[in-house]
């Protein structure tokens, strides 16, 4: 695998996972009133605990996206 192919793979990974992060964020904020009752019945948590869980999920997703997708892609772009 050449360096140009690696840059391309990490670029597409960054774009696809960034889109999934954006979709997850929009879905959680737009559909929160419908999702909370479902998650309350499944996880046995109150609404404030679920809001903290949603925030934690999105922040961990964002950090993983930055460290495992965006930063390696940026480093490869700088190297090439």
C-alpha cells in the first residue's frame, strides 16, 4: 500500500465517520423526546441520567473520531 493510498483511506474514513458523528448528534437532539422513553424502559434510568449518557456518548465518539481518524489523516497529509 502506497502512502497516497493510505492518505485516501484515512481521508474516506474521516469523512464517513464524521458523517456518522453528525448524524448521531442530529438524531439524538432531534428525536430526544421520542428516544428517552424507550431508553428509560430499557436501561431503567431517569431523563437527566440519559442526557448525561447521551453527552458522554457523543463526546467519546468525537474524541475517537479525532484521534483515530482525523489526526492520522492530517499527519499523513502533512508528511506527503
